[in-house]
C-alpha cells in the first residue's frame, strides 16, 4: 500500500485527503524507508483539475468584419481613429466640474490611436484616464466616467433573429480604487439613419485587462427589426488601456439543441464520485433558434452498471433503464423525460436551468477510469453522443469546526430535488464534508438541513441597502429622486428605521411568517451593494425633516435649499447624514431579524455581504454615503466578498504568478480596518466569500478553493461561505473543502481564541519568484508592505503555552523549503515542533524530537507545497504525549536535494515567463580597467539587468525585455526614456505588414567577455511559430562597450535558421529622453552631405527621412502611406544627433549606409515620448543566410 500511495508523482489533493484521513485514524505512518535515507512524504502541491489553455468557440461560420478601421490603423492628425466617434460621458452630478477640468488639463484623459504596444499591425487604440481627475475634484461617481469611442454599423433587416460575434484584444491597467474596467457595449436601432428608435435592450460586457494582451469574445442575438447597431468601447473610471482588433461578425445560427456536461466539458471532461457517496452532476442545454420544438424531448445517458442515478431534477423523470453491453463492459442505459425544461432552454448554456442528476457509485476507490456517454433526442432528431470520464475518489471524511462558521451557497441546480431520500443523501454528504451552516432557498433539502440542526441562511426581502420589501413599493414609501421622480425599487430609509406601516406589514410581517411560522430559513444573508442609490436621494418630506434635525440647520434654510442646492451648499453634511441613515437602516434590520429569531427559539441575524473596497475610512472612501465607519459596530456579523480569483473558461487562461496574494492582502486590510475603527467589544465577526463558481463560466480548481478558504482562516476571519458550491462540481471539490473544514476544526482555537504574534524569523532555502506586478498593487495605489509582497507568507498565533505557525505558499508552480526560527523560547526548557495533519514531529541533529532553545535558534528545515499551507505547533515537550513519527534533518535535507532541480526548473520557467534572462541567475561581477560589469536588479521590475559602469558613463541592458538598453547615463543625464517595456535598440519589423511589431521577449546571453578595447555582450532570441511568417529567424545583438570614454557600438544580426526563404524589413525601435514631453524642447538633427544640421522639435507629426540611396520599394511605400506621414524628406549621410539646451553634449548615431531605407520619427499627441526608428530595406534570406548592420553611438562635447 505504501509503495502505491507514495510513488504517485504530483500527489494531488485527492490523494492528500486520503492520506490525511488515514493518518487521522492511525492506519499508516508518514515516513517510509527507501535506500539509506528516510523519505518523508511532502506534498509537492499543484492542482488536480486540468484547465484548458484555449476555449474553442462553438461556431458554424461567420462573415467578414463589419466594423470600419477595426484595428485602428487609420487616424486623423489629432490621433482620432477614423470612422469612430469619441465618447466622454459622466454623471450629471459631475458634468460641470469634470467637463471644465478636462478642458483645462487634457492630460487628465485621452483616447487616441497609438503606435505603442499594438497587438497586430502598427497601431492600436490607447485610452487613459488619470486617477488625479477624481482625486483633485469632488467627484460623486467616478466609476461611471466613460472615455472611449463608438461606431454605428448598418445591418440588413431580416425575418428572423440573427447571431453576432464581438471580438476584441485588450491589455492594460484599471484602477481598483474606483472599480475601473473596460466596457464593451452594443446598442440596437430600427433605422440606419436618424431618427433611430431602440429595438432591444443594450448589451454590455465588463472586462478586467492585465499586462498581457487578452482575446475577449462575446456572442449575442439581434431581433429581426434591428437595422443598425452602435458598438462602443470605453474605459470606466481610471486606468490606462490599449485595444486592438475590434471585430463584429455575423455568425450562422446553430440548428437544433445542444447539451454539454457542465462545467466539466469545458475543463477536463472528468466527473469524480466519492466512494459510497452521492454526487450532483449537471448537463446544460442551449438552443439558438427562437422557438422550442413541439417534439418530445428526452435525455439519454449510458453509465457503468455500478453507478446509479438516485435522483433527477424536479419535473424530470426516468422513463426507462436497461442493461447494455459495449466493448465488453456492462452499462445501464437511462432515458429521462426532460420536457419540463423546454421553456427554460436559452440561446446559451445556463447551468441554472441545467438537468441535474444525483449519482451514486458502488465502486471502491481506485485509479480506474470509466467511460460514459450522453445525448439528446427531440422527436426523430438525435444529437451526437458525447463521451466523458468517471472516476472514484476516497470517501468524504472531515471534522466539523465548532467556532468557525463554514457554509456553502446552494443554487437552483443543486436544490431542485423534491424526493426526500435524494435530499437526505445530499445533506449527509454536506455534513460529512464538515460544514456547519448552509445558504439555501426554502424547500425539501432546506427542511432536511433544519432537521439536522444545520443553520440556514437565505436572502429574502432585504437587499442592496434600500431594495427592501417588494420590487415595487407604494408611492408613499418609495425612494424619492432629485428630479422629483420615484424609484419604486428603493424604499425611503425613514420608513425602515422609524418602523412605518409598510415596513411593519410587508417586510417584518412576511419575515415573521418565513422565520417564525414556516421555519423556512433561520437568518437573512443578503448581497449589500447600495451604490445604485448613491447621490440619488432620498429627497422625500420625511428625509428632509430628519436632515434638518441631524444637521441642526433651521428648517427654513433646509426648505429653501432642498433638494438640489443641498448637494452643492451642504454636500459634506448631507453625505454624513446619508451615511447615518444607512447605519440606522442596517441597525433596524439586525434588531428585527434577531427579534424574530428569539420568537422562533433560535439565534438569528442579518448578515449583509459587502464589497471588500467598502472597508475604507470615511475620509478616503469615494462613496462615503455607505461608509462602514457608520454602521460596522451595529452588527454582530458582516460578510465581505472579492477580490475573486477565477478562470473564465470562455477565454484563454492567463497564468499570473502569485495572483492569490490579493486574497491575503484584502483579508489583512479588512481586518486592520475593523481593528482600527471599531471598538473591540462592538467589532463584528467577519465572514469571507471565497470564489467557487459564479455565472456560467467563472470556475476554478479544488486546490484554489481550499487555498483561498484557508487564507481567510489564517488571517483570523470567523467564517467562510463558499460562493457558490457545489454547482456541478465533483468529488475532487468536495474532498478539498472537507480537508479545509478538518484543518479549521483542528486549529480554530489558535486563530479565533489565541493571540496573533510575530516571534519568529525564517529563511527560504529554495528559490521563489516575485509576485506578478499587477497583484502587488491594491486600492489607492498602495504598494504591498514588504512582508505582504513575498510569495511565501508566515503567521504565528499563541494560545497558552502552544505556538501555532502557518506557512502559505502563493506560488502555484513550485514548492518551497525553508527554515523556521522561533524566537522568545526559554533557555533550559524543551520543546516539540509538531505537524498535526501528518502526525509527525521534527528532530534535531541527534534525531530526537526534544528540541532546546539552541536547536530552535539554528532553524528547523520544513517544506510547503505549491498553493498549499503547512501548519505546525511548537509546544513544551511532555513524555506522556505521542508526537507520531520523527522527521530528521537528514531526511529533510535529502528531500531538498532530490527536489531542488525541479524547483529550480520551475523558478527558471517563471523567469522566462517574466522574460527574465536565464543567464543572470548567478551574480555577474568582473572588470577591465575602470570598466565594471555587474548583474543588477532593475527598478520597478522583477528582471535582472547587466550593468556596464565607467567614470564616463553607465549602461544597463535588460536581456529579459528584448535585450534593450534600459538606462544610459552620461554626465548625470539619463539618455533613455524610462518605459516598462521599451528602451534603446529594440528589434522590430515593418514588413511583412502583419508581422510582429516588436520583439519584447527574453534574449539569452550567448557571450559576455572582456576584449582588447573593453567588453562584448552577445544576446540571442529565436522567433517561434507564434510570430509567423518570421518564425525560424534568430536575432542577435552584439554590444561593444569601451573601457574608457563614452558611447558604444551595436550590431544587429538576423540569421535564417528555418528551412524556408524568409523575407522581412527590419527596424530599430528607440526611446530617448530628448523626445519626451518636457519643458526643455529637444531637437533632432540630420547631417546632410555638406555637414549642415537641420533642427526638428516635437510637433506631434509623423515624419520620414528617406536615404537618398534607398530606391523606391512599392511594398514599403504602401506601409509608409498608411502611417499618415506629415512630411517626407531625403538625406545623404546616415548620421543623427540629439541634444537640448540643458546639456553640454550631442548624442550622435552613425549608421551603416548599406541597406538603410530611412529614419522614422513617430510623433503623436497620444505619445509621451516620440520614437526614433532607423528603417531598413526589404531583405530576402535563404536558409542559413544572415543579414547584419551596425550602429555607432557616441557623445560629442559641444563647444562653450
């Protein structure tokens, strides 16, 4: 058994659950002998559910792109993309102040065509809105500020619905502080020209860009009467984003009905059942035709004979089940009537309306894979039979927390079984997994949970601050808007906190019936996002009277200014009044629910769950009307959701190193906020909402759920409610949450009853990467503290004489060995470092588990897997206790040595991914004369660069970022414009037209050596299949740095290492501080054959200077004509100089005349820095042929 268990590579969470269970019951020891050394089991971590790297869209064929200038290659002189209309929209409350601000300072927001970072071609759309726009002015609604473009697109009318596909590539950063995002929107109209009338509701999609280009795809349907659509793309709030390749296509509508295992079909197409336990499996359906067929609709599934269906969704039923043999295997063929689902089938797969089945297996746990099939029949039509795999995992076994509140959010797909026996099976599985509470709608399953004494939450009548009661309220209690109209979804706050008749009868009365009389649920847990009511009111007579009383203003003044002038003249006091009102509402709801609970003989509470960004001090909160400072002390519990770490399976999965660190950062900040602003005796307990499965496509992996859940726990939170669970997930997920509940049950006495302390040191013994830059920043642009920014985190809690240590590894790709060094241990006392989950302890060098202060001061070598937590207890030694197996230092060192190469490989892969040079992992340090070469950390980057420093200059080259020069300092003057990607001498191409724009990937250091005149650095990068048709070309850069004096030489060399002829036109991309936006205007000089200099200042126009010997290449001239060039001139000598009035030298570039086509000076209003780009002729290389060209960079002192 040991050999089978421990020889499995990549020990998954499933095996870990089994291992944990076996250790709990004492079946096995966790150390086995292998050769001379003891091999200790150390979970390497990782994820057990594979996720696709590319989502295949379900397309039957589509048209050409219907949008004009969809790649933003054409623009006006001001940078506006042709055929697009500018959008600058803001709340009416902010219109006057923001319009004036933008007009006076255009740098606050811009939207124009840019040559920076195009995904394809030469240009893209760059949109930027500065956070300063909202910080410098009193802005009511920064998150609705829109900056972007739109285009009308005429369509042909039809007799039936049409299907369209919208596609865009996006990258950039949006402000978390004001909930910034990119938004795509489509509006629908009946006529191609004005006047137009809307034919259907607008559709919009909110995008969260990253630092890498992402492809986003969306399908939608258009009504027959629609003749025109308006496609809009804009930045919400603040940020800096680029967009490219925006496409609108008409698609062919898929005929008939389709069915998919959900979400498994879009992940690894595997569904796991636990041994002797049930599982809820879901199959989602879609139909793109407008009207459902009248034919009979049946679902068919072929299952191994030992796997039975023990329940089907309400309204469906098994109409036949027969034994069947296929390929020597025995199956049961089920036919299920699903006609009740006909009217619920949408044009997309909706898991909420899926066919849910409860399966139970008679198989024992094993690694065997079983096959199953499913399909649909509709009358005589049959869909293709689709296959999926089944596997049996260990039984679900867990301990249940006694203090910590642990629950899952059930949804309709899990809570749709009326059969009492089926409901009991599901409830028993839930209890076995260690949950002690549940969020669930009233029904059969909820009643079973009640009988099991599991506390039940539900959202009923109370939502989003003022959405209290029926969806439409009577006029007398409705929310009064500024313009005098009523928002009947909202309720007047005074009606609530003064216990008005409507509130008593329609809210309290109905809740009393549900909680006290029907016992439908026990507490109310509600989503609480009151943002929709901010700055809208309420402006009714009762609110006016309460405002006068709160503000202590004379009623006559309030009458005179109410309502419109109040927002201007009394803005601050009115905002505080609104915050006070909201606090009174929340207090009233808690008192009401708690009172109803006492009537029912239970403990009941109102628990709102709010966005994590609300835990911000009143003075810093952009929406202070709902500030938690005003009401956090009025509740015993508050829930907090976000930020979520998820994967959208309808998009390409993007890996970002350490992204789950945001959960730790948020946990810490929320806890610190409450500790700072709420007295301890009034401080609410915190419930977290780890992402599990949201919407239809936002999924995750079991280990990520476990990790996020434990992140809440180790940061001292009081509960978790998995959002949402189980929702079609299989036993791998159940096993993961069972392990989480077991861990919490074992250690909750420390995090919830102990004291958090910091009496330790640590030392990492294996390499770990840095967290991706995006995840190092949080709201308000606050950089994570040094301890927060580490990818491996440590915690300590103390309870009595026991000290609890937690180590969390936020690196998803690699494990980590480290030394833990507990401090403040008493001399003369003896201790044990115990790891309860594995029933083992760690010894000193003498192989005894009795540790002294001297032993502990040396550090104990320990381990934590990828995306895992490790837990240890340091306690006084007792001869009466059994501490399990003993792990020696030699065993841990042996394990470290065995695994180091794999850890190092994973670390190197991270460096490559972050485009860090593989050759710079070791420190470089040597010199020649006064020229010193070192490896250095680059500012604001995880990359390592190579520095060449002499008394005359300092040059830093970044192999990780295209092999560019990132810094060149002469006489304290920085010559390179500072940019996170570009610098000097970036390799790029300008032909073929669709070839790679610039090469920003990692370059390998081929050679770094001393020469007779200084030093030589050779870098190389090979273009791969992702950059067709240039794949197979190898790019080499040779830098020659002199021992003395200023300047250097560079040689660009391109070798065709493919088996095909390659054709290209090369260009060199350069950013110089002289060409940035500064008070000191720079000039650009071209030396002609007579030696005179012609000066050019930045004028935001694109210029080309052709070499007199370049000739006329019609293909290249087509490219130039597409750039909207403002002027073209000729030159003879290929020499260019740069300078300005503040320095005493010229920067001089001397180029090889051979193959030079010209110089490009790319300048535009959207560019902070213009580019200087030597352009080369079109070249053709046969296999193994090479092309090269040199550039000499020098410094010329100016005469005084």
